[in-house]
């Protein structure tokens, strides 16, 4: 496989909709912890303007955290932590299937 191959275009309404009613997993200087304000935030690293990375790479974020991440104001290690936490929720809820793992 070519190491420079374009990543798979993964789109899943179930993954993006899973943010509804969740708590913000980024928790970056946010003052609103209201789950009604939380959306699925795509992480735009190495993707061009107007393109979204696969739905697998994102986190649950409130409006403030989403805006700060989009501006590039959030350190990458905090974004990575939020992605890991979000993916753990998704795996536990059966949205991401990991062969051999049982929640």
C-alpha cells in the first residue's frame, strides 16, 4: 500500500449524531458544560479548506471549544486526548466495532 494514499472517506451520520446530549470531551476553557450545546467537531489536521477528515477523527465539543479548536487555539495534545475519550465512548456504545473487544 502506498504510504501517501489518501485516507478513506469515512462518513457516518451515527458517529456525528452521537454528540447529541453528550458532555464536551475537549473541556478547553469552556464555561458551558450544557450537553445541548455539544456537536461533533472534526479535527482538520492535514485537510484542505472546505474538506473534512473522516468522521472517525473528531470529538464532542461545546460551541466555545469548537470555535477555539477551529482557530487553532487548542494544543494538539488536548485535541488528541478529546479524540481518544470520544472514541472510547463510541466503542463502548457500539458505534465503533473493535474485533476481539467486549465492553
